[in-house]
């Protein structure tokens, strides 16, 4: 089956959101000049969302026998798809009619581009941004660029550290080179990890401001709230995984004082927010189970890419401060 773009939507108890998401996909301008397939991977939903999905004739539904998490669901969708590009979309996202077209035109313009992130706007606060690409810094912090800033900012095409897998497009051929999403992560930070791997291998991750969508945020795992015990704990664990997995030993030792400092500051912040124990449990789990993560093997041919990434890790710490100042 020839296909230009495969849209893959993981779903878990998305009864309140999935219809709006799928309806917005049905009216894409991309249908006028390209082949598009839509695959929903349901992760053992207990609500009525599966029956709702079955009413869409142009949507392929895959049903997991057991709840396996975001990463495995996404990988199942990728493996079952046929598109040159894989567009990942959360079930609580509604997209503009030109959303797919702009992402496709951007990634198709340069074979060195691995992923393109969209302009994600808060669903209930349309004057504020949710995400314009994800960043990761030397403190071991992953963060959403533009979160909470005015919707008319970040209007230029720019390089980013990684695309947000909640509404981003990926080049299928690169998956065969660097691997799929790491299922050890289960959920959260897996998009930073795969973007990191793309950078290690010399690929680019970009931001496309014309591809606009509206995101509720953490609708499945945190019931729409910014923080939850589950989200805080698993994100903390996965921050440890990202550093260990992607940094060669020398780089990891070099950055370890900054990582320890970053994790300590994050712990203090989460104590103030009432999630200190959850964050500490996540860091402990990451340090205890880090060997479950398959480390990216160092290759001399990628040495210049590691120097580039190190510079980005340092620069992104300052970008994070600027990001907070602009809110």
C-alpha cells in the first residue's frame, strides 16, 4: 500500500476527546494531493471510545490485549503503517485543516530532517502556547519551549532538540537506523530520547509554526492536570534514563555534577508542589534500573555530533531561563 503519511493515534479511555481528534483529521487539506492513512492503537480502554472509533470507516483500529503504555502503542502503529512519514498524534489533540500539509511539506523538503514539531496551543486557553518543540539541557531537565507564552510568539521555523510526540511527524527510514521509541520508558521523555538519538546520528529536528493544533494535555495519565504522582515519578525516572542512555561515559562523567545539581533543584521544587516523595521515588527507580535501558553505542563517526549536542545542552539551560522569563 503506497502512502505518504501515516497518522498514528494511541488511545486509552479517550471517550471525551477522540471524536474531535478524528473529526479534525477527516477534513485535512492534505487529502487533495497526498495519500493519508489513520491508525488508532487502543491500549485496553474501558470506556466507550473503542465503539466510537469503529464508526469511522477510514480509520484502522488496533486493539492491545493488555495495557502496554504509550511507547509500545506508538511502535505498534508505526510497524503496522505504510507511510513514508509517521505523524504521531495524541487523542486529546484537535488540528487545523492544514496541519498535516505543513508538517509534510517541511519534512519532505530536506532528507536530513528526522522530525518536525508543530505549534501546539492550549485547548482551553487559545491565547497561550502549549509546546513549540521540546528541549533537554545539561541539568537533565526536559521542558516544553513556549509553554504558557502568548500564541503569537514563536512564529519562525527553527531547529529544536526534539519534536513533541503528541503532535509531530517523523521520517520512517530513520527509525530503521536508530530504532523505534524505547518501550522501557513506558510514557514521557521518550520523544526527547528518540530526538536525542537522531541528533547523535547527524539528523535534524525542526519546528513548523504553520502546523497548528490544540492540546488539552495529560488527559489520559494525569486527568488533565499538569502534575500527578504517576507523571512526576515516571518523568523523573526517565530523565535519568535519557542521560545514561545517550551520553558516552566521558560525557556522562563530565556532566554528572550538573545532572546531580539539576535533580536536586527539581526535588526541592516538587517538595513545594507536594510531589517531593514521588520525584525522589522516580530518581531512585532510574538509578536502580538504569541497566534496563540499552545504551546508545559510541561511534567515532558521530564525535562531532556529540560536541554539537554538548553545546546545545549548555545553551538550552539558558534558553530554559529565558523561556520562564517570557511567561
